[in-house]
C-alpha cells in the first residue's frame, strides 16, 4: 500500500492490515476534525527498538479524551493501548526509526448536527510509519507567522482540527523559504512552533511561554528537556513572551517528538549566536540525543525486542 507505512496496524482491540484502517466519511471526526491523536517515536536498538514516553503520550490522549467532553470513550483501557504499541513493534518487526500514530475517532450516527450525542462510538487506531527525520538537525530557519492561534480549551489538546492552522502556517513558511514557523496567540504572545514547543535562552536561563494560559500543547519532549536543563543547573521558568523577547534571546530551542531537540539558527533574518547553538542549548540537545539514541536505562524508554 505505502512505502512509508508498516503493514500491520491496530484497530480497537486487535491487529489488522493497515489497508483495513477505515473511517466512515459522515463521521464528525472526518467532517469536523473532531478526533484526537498522538505521535510517539521509536529509535533502533540492537535486536529491536526503544520507544520514547509511550505511556505519557497515550495518557495525554486518554486524558484529553475525557476532558474534551466530546463523547470519546476508548474501546480499550489505557494500559492495553500502551501494550498495543509494543505489540505492533513486534508484528511489524520494527528495527529502524519509526513514528507511531495512535488516533481516537468517532463512528458517528450519520447526523451532521453540531451537538453532543451524534458522535456515537469511539474507535482507536494505531499505525506505524518508517521515519526519515523532520527538521534539519543542524539548526532551523524560522519565520514568525502572522496567523494567530485562537485561544480555546481544545487548543491545548492534540485535536485533529487544530492542525489545519498548523499545516497552513508551516506550509506558508516553507513556501517563503524557511524550515518552520513560530506562532503567536491572539494576544500577541509567543505560543509555540508549528508542532514544537520552544524555550528562549536569556542570560543563562531558559524561559518558556505560560502553557496553562495559551493555545499551547503541554509537550512531553519539553518535560524531558526541562529535566535535562535543571540537571545541568539551568533555571527554567515560564513567562509571557513577546516578539521583543524572541529578538533579544541569546538562543532558541525547539522541541517535539518529531522535531526532537534542535536550535533555531534565525528568525526572519535575525541570526542567533552566528547560527550555532549556544553552549547551554548545545549541551541540552546532546543529552537529549544521547537519551533517545543510546541510553541503556531511562524511565522515559521502553525497549521492545522485535
Ligand atoms: N506543540 C504542538 C502543536 C505539537 O503538535 C507538538 C508535537 N506533538 C508539540 C508542541 C510537542 O509535543 P511533544 O513533545 O509531546 O511531541
């Protein structure tokens, strides 16, 4: 079917062929983007793969499903969904870099109404991609997008519908010759990248936007990097960040499951530290890459023998 997708996938409570993952067109998930998803990375290790933060990702999706109040009732419990990812690694004999995409969507009743009750029945699918990398590992050229991120509760969830805006902003950045974009919320505060969280380095400390206030996904990679930074004695704090902060920063760090940890070389022609990572950002990136690619023991990793 596809050179990108592994042949075996998960549907509700069993392994299926990836061609058999189907979604009804009248479903509100297809019509209105009312679905939740996750992105989980696996890194090759001898005899198998190390899966990063599988429980944390699934938990975020399950908790968003409950909090979103849109009738998501997963067909299987959280623990089984986590085990499904590991089972898929084995069924597909994954030995290379991969990206796992769990997805919760509604069957729907066929009714087009915008109201609770017509969603009817939740399905869980999981498919696995062969992964080629995402952002340039040697630094990213960004533009500050003019498209404001709306402030509403679901902006903090990985709801499919949210990604129309992210895709538009990122595509526009690429069209204008950049690798990625940085988005502001509708108050003008810096929010995040197209699918990354960000940290600014200023005076030897890291600053990040106030996640609880904004249309910002509480990122799992950012949680890992916060821990790394603090273990290096670097203070990390939240602040409402403006484009002036962005310009005055010594360096910028972007992070996400797909993006991993990478430094920003420039924003709209303003170059940071000669295009190189600062000492602090460089060391955080080095430690993150070591964790996912090489670490033998970490509470963030599950080793699956395939
Ligand atoms: N913000 C957005 C909008 C994202 O899509 C992602 C990627 N999931 C992130 C931040 C980073 O989150 P995580 O580190 O959990 O992948």
